[in-house]
């Protein structure tokens, strides 16, 4: 596989993956449509979106959002609104509803955006809303819905309500989380040589992750292990690390963590939190392994003949 893939290459590869993994077909085709757009071939994206609409389900909602966004960009507002009306006429999940709300807010249509933010938040459970509005709570995947809704209400001159108060608490939680990260960074900078950990995905797990979360693990990252090896050497040299522990990611374990936490796999803090769980579950190893031991990348080859080959460090 080439080191640098174009958007067109990724779109073609994703369509092939969709055929191979029918249980994940909808999610993969949505990512393929996005790549066709980036490749400057929107007609190919449109064809995939219509296929997903015909199939129905939550992916159809994302497809209608994609079509509406494209048609707005092409000044085909009537067709864009037609897809939004079709989406509004049926059940819709928080994900596509929130995207539509952001789309309309970006176009200055705060009244319509507010309706969509309300609809997105209404799909959440009472416990989810309560957790977002709990002082000291962790950031949530759905928090931006409350922030967007609050911006629309303020633009419309509406008084604060209960969901606005949830947004206020969530904003304080976000600021406190940022301060915690800053304090951790300052503490880290004052420390001398220390141990470090890194979440890595062995070859088989990385391929599975790419199929399950293609936007987070794009196909062009498969086979990047020599590059990780070079980074590890650079880290130990430049940061004076005494030891590196590799946390071995598992698709099943990560999926279970996401189901439990409601986290977004694209967010680094979510992956770091999962890495800590995997570490406590014993999914870790020291780097570098012995030269004659199995390579950390999971290739089943000896380290000295795989990522540990000095030629991979150049």
C-alpha cells in the first residue's frame, strides 16, 4: 500500500471494505462518501448517500445531512431543504440531528437550528442529561448540543431555561478539565527522566479498528508500525525516558469502553482513558522487547527482523 493515499484511493478502498464487511456497511459507506467529496467527485458521494437512504436506519439520517450540506454549498437550497424536511418527518438520532442543527446555525438560521438542537437533546436519556449537568462531571460527546442550543437561544434573545443551565455547568466542567490538563502538563515538565506509556494497536487489531472506526483509524495508517518505532526511539533520546510501556489496544475492549462511557473514539482524552483501563487489565508490554523476542507490532516475526531492524530507524 502506498505511504500516502489520496482521498480517491481511500474512497475506493472503503467501498471495497464495505463489500467485505456487510455488518459495518453503512458506517463505511458514509466515510467513503466523505472521501469522494474531498476527492472532488461529489456525484460519487451522492450515489452512496442515496443508497444509504434507500437502506434506511440511522445511517440514512447521516446521508440526508450529507446531501443537505452539499446542496447548500452548491446553492441548491430547495433540494437541501427537501432532504431536511424528509429527515424531520421521521425518527432521527442525536448524531444527525445535531449535525443539521450546527449546519443551520452556521447559515444564520437560529430558529430552525434551535428546533433541531431541541430534537437532538430530546433523544438523550434523563441520566445522560443529568450527567452532563453534574458539577465536576467529565466531558461528554453530547455536550456540544447544549452549547449550540444555548448560542441559538442567546442570539434569539430568549431567557435561560433548564437546558441552558445544563450548558452553564458543562462549560464550567470544560474549563476545569482544561485547568487539570494544564496542571498535569506543568507537573510533567518539572520531572526528570521518567517512565512513559503509549497506546498502540498491533497489526490485526489495527486493521479491525480501521474497519470499525475508519474516520479515526484511516486506511493509510495501516502498517505504520516502523514509524511508531522511530518515534519511540526519538522520545527516549530527546526526553530522557527511563522506560516505555506499550498499552496494547483491543477493538473489543475499546468498543466496550465506548459503550459504557458514551465517549467519542475520535477524542484523545477518551483513548487515553481507555488506555489506562487496558493497562490495569494487563494489556501492556515493555519496549523495546529483546532482539530475539516477538516484535511488539504483532507480526509474529522477531523484533530484530521487524520493527527493531536498524534500517527502519532511518
